[in-house]
C-alpha cells in the first residue's frame, strides 16, 4: 500500500515514513496508465489523470520526507536505509511514471485534455519524455548513488577547531570573526577538509560527469548540457541565451562588484595584505549579527510578517506552530538550506543551519519566500507541475522576500540594521558574478567530459580571475588550484542549476527598487506573482507578472545603475 498523509497534522516532527514500497507505487501507476489507455470517453481519461495527480502527490510526499529526514540526520539508520532504497528504486518508479506520461500524451482525447489541463502541460510532458528511457534506469541509479556519496561525505565532516569538533556549517561563525587568528585558522581548517578529500570529491565528480554524459548520449543528446536544461523544464531559453547573459554580467555587473570589493578592501585597512578570508569581514568593526537565540529570532520574525502582510503572517505562524522548520546547525546534519513543499501534507518545510551569523536572517526571509509561494500555489492549483514555476522563477520568490523585509531588519539587528542592509545588498551584487562562474564551469565540464580533475579545477580558477578578480588565495595551494568549487553542493546535486539564482537576484533587485517607491503595491504584485505558480513558461510568466526579464534588453544595465545610486546613499565607513 502507498502511505497516505494527513494534512491536518499537528507536529511535523511526528510524521514518519512507514516504508517505501516501490512495487505498490509501480502497480498503482500502471493501473492509472491502463485507465487512460482504455478510457471510453474524455471524462474517464480526465478522472484518471486527476487520480494520477493525487497519487503523484502521495509519492512525492513520501520521497520528500525521506530526503528531509536524511538531511536532518545523515546517521539515522532508518532514513539512511530508506534513502539508499530510493537511490536504487526511484529510477524504476520514474520508469512507470514515464509510461503514464506517454499514455496522457498519446491519449485519443487530446483536445479535451488540453482544454482541461492546458497546452503547457503537454509541452512539459513532451520535454520530460525526451529525458527518460528504460535504457538509462541503471545509469540513474548510479547517478543517485554518487549524489548521496557526496552529501554523506560533506555532512559527516567533523572539524577539530580550538579543542572542539564542528560541522562545516558550524564553523561559519568563526570564519568571519573579527579576530584575525580565529578567522585565518578557521578558514584554513574549513578548506583543509576539502583538500584532504580532494581526490575523493574529484573522483565523485568525475563519475558523475561520465554517468550524466552517458545518459545524455543514450537519449540522443550531443552532451549533457541540453539534457540538464530539459530536466529542469526550461522551455524558452538555452545555453546560447545563457552565454549572452553571462557576457552582459561581465559588462554591467562585474565592474560594480569590483568597486564594492575595492571599497571593502579600503575600508578594512589591510591594503595589499588583504587575504581571501579577510573578505568574510565586511566592516572593520565586525559584521552585523542577529541579536538573540534562534527561538527569539523566530519570535521576531513572527512580528515582522504580522506587520508585513496578513497572508504571510498566516503561513509563517502555521509553520512555527506545527514545527515545520529545522533551523539550527548540528553534527551529522546536511549543510545549506532549502524549502521542501509536501503536497499531501499541504505544507512547506524549511531546513537550514543557523550558526549565529547574518545568514540566519537570510534564511528566515529567503526560505520563507519559497515556503509562502508553495502554500499559495499549493492551495488552488491541481496540476502538480503548475504549482511551481521553473527554477529561475522559484528563486525570484525567495530572493525578493529578502528585500521586501528590509524595513524590519531592526527587529533582528537592532542598531546594526543599516549595517546589515548595506552588506546584504552588496553581497547580492557580488554574488551574481559568482553564480556565472558556477554556471560557466558546469557548462564547460559537461561539454568537455574527459577533462582530468586538475584540469577542471584549473578552469574554475580561470573563471574566478575573470568574474571575481579580487579572489587571491596567496599561500593556499588548494584554492589556488581551483578547488573552491568542491564546496558548492549544487554542482554535484543539481547539475546546471545555478544561473537561475543570478536571474532571480536581478528580479529581486527590481522588486526592491519598486518597493522603495510603493511598498504596498509592490507587495501585492509579489503575492500575485507567487499565486501564479508555474502556469506559464519563464518569459510569459514574467510578462504576465509585469516583471522585466534580466536576460533581455537593457534590464541589467538599468538595475546596476539604480542599485549603484542606492548604495551611494550609505556611508559604510560610519556604519
């Protein structure tokens, strides 16, 4: 039997996955397929497809819970085994799911189905059918195992520092310490882990590239790049558009980013002795940090959302009251942060690693932007693929929320609110070139799959010098060789998903600019954008939401100019 989940749960922590039975899932999918193939009229086919949506929600919820529990504790024996089971069997479930998609796509009642579910749904199916065949199932199993191998290696790291043991996430509070020795030594300890595991990580990545390339070739693609785009459902932009966009970043954003770094270097007063780890300190008197425990920060966030919007407040309070957040860093917990929407539970879940830095507040705004969109679209949209847009638009919801909450930063940072806002805005700009590095690096690796690990690292370092020329690693040979990419989990877990963040960052800056002019109108525009979900492809969605596309025209130039003007309203030396 396939486990059913109760959306009226009281405590997310109490929800468990009983088991994952791939045979039941496959049998249920096969029955849906047969109902569609044997439908005697359009109504029969439509009802079968609606039952398929419900079934898909149950399967996704079970799998997402396994992923979530494994992220929360990579040593939990139950969920380690369930995660391994999914690594082995998700491709077989996908195989049965693909057969249902084929039945829908080839249904003789296509016109009626298009009228019921929309043209976009069939465009999405056509794209998904290109990305799967029975022949690649064993390769997908191997790909999943490589991803889990990387996650387990990094999440299980325990670093000796100052007589204690810390996870990589927990080291974060030391890496931007105002104390020079603490900052230097903690950064060296952090990168020592990656250096010591360089061969292992290089081998994992090499196997990933070769497996993904073989999958692409088997499916008839020239290389993995276009397959990666198709896997993510990108219908209306490709690697050529990405290249033009990255070149525009070089033209309009990199000069602004360089200016920000030059001013920071001057502000810190280290001169030519500024080291790579010194850039973790934004102000000479220390970075702003949130004031209070994690529980106190959540309490302040409740106040913030109550003031910002009754819609936002409703869902944030629900997440707090139902323990739909796991926020604090600890041993054996995966790094980073994410939001997971669980459709059968009709809830969003936020995962992060609070470590006492300003990033803790970034999570409370960024991931809740994702969560709010999940709630708003999940309530009313029945077609699962319409609930959330493409990944580039998903990040628009989250990054924009970071800026829409600027008026409330005093709740978290007290007298240092302006310090946070200036630093956060500068970081938003300097992130964009980094996002281009990650995208260009992956594109190159997948179009040149036979590179050695050392050649890949060298190319990453070449890109760093182009997009972020301030990055000088001096005596750190590992980083000088290009090893920085090994800490970027997206490269391993979500191939070719990163330029999306930069596109979203530009849109978030658009929302920010508009919010300065009319806060309430901008918030309404944002909420309506969230409600749209993914009912349109990328370009059409932006047009419908009255958002300028960062990949078109002079959008980048205009955004860079407006942000430069806003930054000049601050005097960072007096913050």
